[in-house]
C-alpha cells in the first residue's frame, strides 16, 4: 500500500516540477516518502473502520469503485490537512497554505481527488480480486507462465468440451 502511494505521490511531485520547470528537491522526495507512510497508515485505519465494505457481496466493480471514491476523498482531506499544517508552521493563512494543491482552488482540489480516484481503482481492483481468489491464487495468475485456458480454469474448459 505504501509503495503504491509512494509511486502515485512521486508522480504527482514530478508532474508538478515539470509543469513549473523546477527540479524535484531531495526535501520533496523525503516529504513524498513521509506522505506515503502517513497516508498508508490512514488507509489502514480507514480499512479497519470497514469503509466501503457495504458493497462487499456485489460484483467486484461496485466495491472497487466505492472504495476508490471513499479513499480518494479521505486522502484528499489529509492532503489538504497536511498543507494547512505546513502552512501554519510557516505562518501562512489556510488559503495560502493550500495554494500548493492544484492552485488552491476547490476545482483544483476536486481535480486532484478525481485523479486519486482513478489511480486507486487498480489498487482496490487487485485488493478485491485477492479477497475473492486468495493471495496465492492471484500471485499464481499473475506470475506463473501458462496458457490462457489453464489461467482461467483449465478443468472448467475441459468439462465444456
């Protein structure tokens, strides 16, 4: 979870630096790692609170999209909170402190939330697949070479013939 968040946040930082024609500083890399660790912990706490598990028995697309939406809102909230706390230590107002998040407008923050939503879909898709198939079966499907019939369930394909 932390590695996935680190990758997403690092890409955000890189994109931000490219747009502003700046270098990504070592300090920014450190902040990204700390953010990934903190947000990973937030996601674990939210998971323990069973956020988004109401659609658990529905087709996998429902819990995947629901959890992606809810967790993107939670992560966006904590991103705003992080910028507000950083700004507080610098003596900035709330508006000044969140200006680093997509321009600090509500439209920009909603855009970042939408990007987080899309970025979390594969993560929760794999999480839901792991819940249904089991971790060992999912690893086997992804990392073991074999024909498509065997990956889907070779015995079921043989029974149809």
